[in-house]
C-alpha cells in the first residue's frame, strides 16, 4: 500500500466556491484519532476539555486516522509539535499532509524518513526523544491531527467572494505543575525502520480545517498527579489479595502446630 501525501493546489474557480462548500462542516461526523499499542487502542481519558492517554515507556505505538466524510481529506499530523512527514514546525495549513479517501482508515506507524521507509514511533523520555535530537523541545507530549476536506465544486453561479485566510491549528499549552528533578516525562523517539512507501497527490483543499483533534500523553505517575488516573495508594490491598485467590492446591490438609 502506498500512503499519499497532499500537495496543496488552489485554483481561482475553487476559491470562488469556498464560502458555499465550507458551510456544511458542522453536519459531518467527527474524525477518529486513536493511539495503538500492540494493535489495540489506548484508552482515552477526558480531563478539563482535553483527551489524555497513558504513555507506556519503551513501547512502540501507531496513530490510526479515520475519515468520516464523503470526500477525500488531507490530515496534518504532528507528534511533539513535529510534522510526522518532514519533522517541520509549521501551521497546519502549510504542513505536508496524509491523504485519505472517503471513509478510509489508515495507520501511521512512524516518522517518514524517505519515500519508502519510516522509523517507528516509540514512547520514551524527553532526553531520548526525537525532538531533543533535533533541538525542538517546546511541544513534548501532544499528538495533533488537523483534517482538511477536499474542496467540492458547487454547481451554481459563481459570485465574487474573498477567500478565507487559512487557519492554523491551535495548540493549548500545558503545565503539570511543580515536579521533582528525578521525574520522567513522556516524549516520542525514533525507533526501528519499517517499510512505508508514499507518493505525492495534488489536492484542492478547503481553506479552513474541518476538525482538529489534540491528544496529550503522559506516563502514569504524571496522569495520577494530574488527577486523571487514581493513585495506587488508594487501592484496597485486601481486595487485591482476594482477586489473586485460587481454588485448589496439590497435597493434603496440613495440621497447624497448635492443633497437633
């Protein structure tokens, strides 16, 4: 399978239809973005208007994108603020993008390093991350997908209109609060090589994104500190012991010393 990269081309006629074709965006379903570890989607936890997942240190992961629209979409996908195709830091509108057919689902497993290969995403520490190696460390711990729909011509008389300015995907900052120097924070590293062929596709996109999805990821101690996951100290040790209880053991009934 060849994955497709969007190259944006805007024609004069297409710009004139932008106001008509973009008005229906609120009637479409919401795109799906899932983080896969071992092929399974990581649970997502809502917290103060954002979605969080637990980063599993040392584990590879992939990003599953689903297009719910009846037209092609181009998805600007960044990890730690770096475009997954070329590692550049740009606006979503200016970013190179992944192309999905109508209702298609694809899995992006790593950083695209050539036309035929990628390097796997891997949960690691900030110090061992790809962003640290590039000296781009401002946006650790966030995965962002911005969906742009392909512009569909409207069969009606064209009226003079002024195209809307492209909107860059917003990214809210985060602050986990005061921490100890020994704490480790999650980031994404560049893992093993994998085959991942790509080709360029020319697309005419709507100027405004249809949807933006942000997912924050942290190691479990930070999720506990943020109040997203319960603290291990609140667990009931007796209940845990009872959950580990088994039925039969080999042998005979022993006699306690006090009953001998």
